[in-house]
């Protein structure tokens, strides 16, 4: 990550990022829950928090073109986070992540355009699926584990 231009690497297993970071422009949340609330604390005024795993809000429902009733319901569900953001002049966004062709093509385009290196830890044959699952369960990978499916 440092070679990509990251100013500082924080090991989340040994360091508390909320005591290290402040006045952050953007946060991408992949954890949700209590962690999301802590993330608002490191955002600067005018900052944006984008959650991939927390609760949708009215803005999400409106952007997705959902009915007024669903917009109302999502507005109630996401109200807590919209309120937290508004208290500090921040914005809360929710993105529904799903693996569809257009989304994956866009991600591939961004990686190719920005020349983001992809780190692969190990490639497993499909017949070694249990070994791959054991490795994932144990953790400690230095990149992605790939399951090769041959035709």
C-alpha cells in the first residue's frame, strides 16, 4: 500500500485507528455496527462516510428509484447514521455491493487504469478446496487466495 502512495499504514490488529486518525475526507466502511459510529469520529467536517455493510438510508432508496414507501422505510432505518453525519456537517452514503457484470467490469477498469497491483497469496486447484478453506479460516494470507476451476 505504501508503494501506491499511502502516507501511513495502520495495523488494525495492534493499533486503534481512532486515536491515530482525524480530519479524514472519506471513509469506506466494510464493518458496520459500532465500528461505523467510531468512523464518524475521524471524519472532518464536510467528510463522507460510505458504508458497504451497514444500513441503507433514504438517499440510497431514492437513488435506486424505489417507491416513496420504501424511501420512507429506508429513511427510518438509516436515520441514525444520517443524524450522526448531519451533526458534524458530514454525509452518510450506503452502497449495495453485489457481483454483477457491469460492476465487476467497472472495478476491473479502475484497477487497470490506476495500475493497482493485485496480490495473490496462493492458487488452489478445485480438488483442494478444503485446504483453501482451512487457509482462509486460519488467516495470515498476504493477498488473495484463488480457487482454480478447470473445465
